[in-house]
C-alpha cells in the first residue's frame, strides 16, 4: 500500500511539473502590424501648354508650349476636369504629368487648367 501512495504521489508531482512547464512556454508572438504604405503620387516631368490636336482613337494628345509641340500617349492617363480623352479639345490649357521612356512620352495625369482654377479651394486661416 505504501508503494501505491509513493507511485501516486510521484505521478501527481510529474503531472503538475509537466503541466506547469507546458503552460509557461512562450507563445509565438505575432509580428507587429505595419501601417499600409501610402499611395505614391505620380512622379515625372511636367508640361504646361495648349492642346493642339487630340486623337481619341489612338489616345494621343499634342500639346504646344514655348518649348514646342509634344505628343503624349494618354491611354493610361488619369484625367482631371475631363470625363474621357474625347472631352479634351484643341485650345484647352492643360498641365500634363508624364514619363519619358525610349523617347516616348506617356501621360500619367492630364489636368484641365480652367477646371482646376474653378475648383473650390479650402479657406485659409
């Protein structure tokens, strides 16, 4: 009978020690969440001028300034002050943000200067 108490006591001690060891283990920590990266504003060169010609089918826009005429591919351009590339008309004053790769000019953003000037501005304090 004495052996049963000793075995039961040792078993109980073993169970308690294993349970304590299991509970004391570190749980894996999650990596801290990083805030989402802010959207990058389009970057590139800027060209200000007057629209000379628009080809809505090929999405090409020719703009003239004191520097001369430049032809832009506007297929993927974001428009401000226009709904579609067909709304861009000769004589419009525009600002174009563009990239130059391999001698080709790709418009990223086309802004109608008149619409930009009419837009409400927040009050200054």
